[in-house]
């Protein structure tokens, strides 16, 4: 028979966990779109980029019922992180870099029109680092077995000890967590420069199958881009990077992360059926 005292203790512990985190949670309203967010550091809020409108004013609602105006300090579509700036001295959430164990309980604390909300679930997947479909570097694959409304994405996922380990977002057919390590890394760059630098070759590529593997045919060349400056031409077929055979167009695109900007690479291309090595210094993607 279930011990009612044990259930009462669990209920009280969950309620206390939510109460400790709730003051750092906010509602984010941007152009008819509502989401959640949390105070990352004094004067800054992190929210889900996908839930943030592309234009219009942004208003945040605090758990004490007050509202404030906010502005975009920076956003990164690839990791689904947006950083907002606001006037306030609310104590920030203390993020934990520890990845929760598979099967452990989690509580997602979010907000709806300024009122704190909570959802109880389980960590259904806890895996290594991965890349999002948009090429963002996510430090751990954490999936949650929990149901979230659209307005609750951007809320904090807490472990059984009440430590926030990431931001809950709606992924394809599942709830994902952007882990604390990714948030800290990306938000710090957004605070400094307002964007995340991405590598840029300045070419449009089409995958092609070769006798000995795959290649990437250059369909167009940005005349002001790094590839054009290095002598890459339309019709060239890239077959290797720094001596390693090309695994595909996506693999090449994924290699153009923030760390690639300013680095020199040797591209092996086929031009008119003949191999040619071209040195290219990777630039920074415009408008990122």
C-alpha cells in the first residue's frame, strides 16, 4: 500500500523546488507570440529563439505581476537561443552544467502571462553533443518525456535536486533541452557581439556522386566571397578538404562553425577533369 506520508513529502519537495526557481522565470510576449524565458544574469533574459517574433516590441511579464519592455541583445537560430536586455535587478537562475541521468525526474518551470507554471516529466534521452538541423553545436542531447504548451518553451528544466540544467524547447515530435553549457557559451557571445559568427566560403553547392565517392559541384560563386578571391570557379567540383575526402555537402557546411572563421583550408577540386589544390581563407557569413 502506498505510504501517504511519502507522497506528501514528494509533493512538498516538488512544490518547494518550483517556488525557488519561479522568481527567475518570465513570460515573453512579442507580436502576438507568447513564450517563457529566464533571467540569465542581471539585466538579461534567455528565451527560445524560435518562439520570438522577428519584429515588433517585446514585453516581459514578471511573476510579481509587473511588466517591462525588453530589447533583443542577440539571437542564434542554430542553437535556438535568444538573449533579451531589460531593466531590472532580478536574481538570475543558477544553471548546472551536469547532464541529468536517463530516467530521472525533471520539472519544467515556465510562465504563462506572468504566472509561473510547472510540468513534471522524465529524462527520456541523455546523450553526447550533437548538431541541430541548422548547424548549431549543442553540448548534450537531452530529451524530455513531458508535454509543453507553446507558451512554456523557453522555461527551465530542473533536475531532482532543483538545479536548472537547461532550457526546454519544442523540437520535432519531442521536447528538447538546450543544455546549460550551450546557453552559457552562446549567450556570452550574444552579449558581446549580438550574433554568432559563422564560416563562409561564398559558394552555392550541389552534391554529386563520383566514381570514388562524393563531391560538391560549385553552382554559383559570390564575387565578393572568399572562394572567388581564391580562384574557385563555377563548375568546379570540390572533392577534398585539407586532404580528406569530402563526406558530403552537409558535412562541409557543418564544418563552417564559429571556430572556422579566419582559418585557411586547402580545397581539392576537379576542374575540367584535372585535380587542383586551392587555398581558401574562410570568411564570416554576412548578416549572421
